[in-house]
């Protein structure tokens, strides 16, 4: 082995698994030529074929290790763009996608959005991803996302369907209806809603499900409150909002805000559920340990990840059964709701 080749081989060994680009650089050819050699393409000169095979041997890049990726011209890598990954919903969705992709034999390359969607997309394209999952909870990101589906099979995880793209989501509207129906069945008639940020699709759809259900039952719509998903915002609203005095129950847009709200109500001497009932949304792992344990709407993020990957891989294989889908949420009844006094 030449000194130059030895240096390249050592660099590859320390930098991870050899790639098609390592082989191409060592052989002095394009990665497309490497792929044609692996595929046994007849229109390859013997000298070129020998160079490519020698390069594979020098960096331990054997035909068996590239059979799935190069011989099929597929990277088996899925790109994920995630907006607001620190929030419970997007973060949990991301973990569900990663697990489902691994189970299907795919790697995941993920980037977070920090105001530059185009930059995130370009970064993933450089990583040779076959398809794209976009976790886009905010409406402000949607216009830029629609263009991505023109270049790659794209799955959009957003609350409201997009005509040009595959979409998968938990049915936020149904979740809000489940919460309201539970409170109505207990006998509540004056129900308040503490919503999430207006730019979030989930918040808007939950709010719409809430108001539509009350209207259908002929119940009054009390002024809507709005937080930022954090427990701090729930606490601030619980300490200061005069609207709470008019309600016997509150449907809260997520469990974190419900936690802060319950804390504030306790400080004000308002008992949950004796004086007011609280329903959350998400079913955080800690929701069962709130005081009192929280009645909430559970989202199955593992199922969301599986369904997203299944539909995306079907689209990659040009399967006509690939389609958009909604997952039904589940109401989990605990001790934070009771009949009104």
C-alpha cells in the first residue's frame, strides 16, 4: 500500500465506516462509477474496475458491506427536520421516528430548525438521504416545507393535511372532543380552555375541537386563555386570570401548563377537583404523579413514528397504498376531574 493510500485508510478507520465517497476518492473516480462497478455494469473499463476493487480492499470496503446501499443505489438513510425539538410533542415524535426507522433497517439523519429551513434541508441533502420526515408543529414553517416534496419523498407530521404531501398526525380535534365530552358527562357546563400558542397547529385544532363541541351542546364559550406550553405560563395564568372564577372545569392545552395551573390554584386555595376540574393533553410520563393525578388525553408517539415510517417507505417503493393517516388519541381518566359542586 502506498503512503498516500495508507494515510487515507487510517483516516477512514478512525472516522467511522468507509463510505462510497472514500472508495471513489481513493480510486480517483466518481461515486457513480463505484456504484456501477459494484452492480457489475458492463460498460466499465477493466483498468477502472481494478482501481475501484483495489480501493475497496485497501479500506476494507467489501462488496458484502455495500450490497444493500450501493448495489441498490440506496443509502437507507432518512432525513428528519424537527421544529421545536425541546417541546414534549416534537421531541417524543422524533424518538418514535428514530425507533421505527431503526426497526426497518434505516439510519436517521436529523437536523433542528433554527429559523433556516432551507439550510436544514440542504444539510440533509448532502447526507444522501432517500426520504424526508418533517415535524412541523408551527404554521409559520409550512410554506417553506411544501417545496421539499418536489425533490424527495416527504412525510409531513402536522395536524392538518397537506394536499401535495403525505401527512400523519394524532387527531388533535378528536382529542379535544374526548376531553370536553368527559367534562360534560360529569355535569360541567361552564368549561374554560387554556390554549397553547396560536402559531402551533395542534393548539389551533384543539381549540377548534373544544369550541365546536361546546357549541354543538349549546353551552357558553368562555373567553379563551393562552399560554406558551410551559408550566410557568400555566402558573402565571392560574395566579392572575379572573376568568377562572366563572368556570367549573378547565381543558388545558398540554400537561405542562396544567401542572403550573394546578400549582397556582392550590396557592389560591382552589381545590382540584373539589372546586374545579382539570383535563390536560399529552399524558406526560409524570402526569400520573401530579397532585392530584392528571386526567389527560394520551398521544401515542411510538405509533405515530411507526406509521410515519411505514407510509414513507411505501412511498419510496412506489407503493400505491402509501397514504396520509390520523391516529386516534385516548382519554386517560385520573383524579383531577369530578362532578361540579
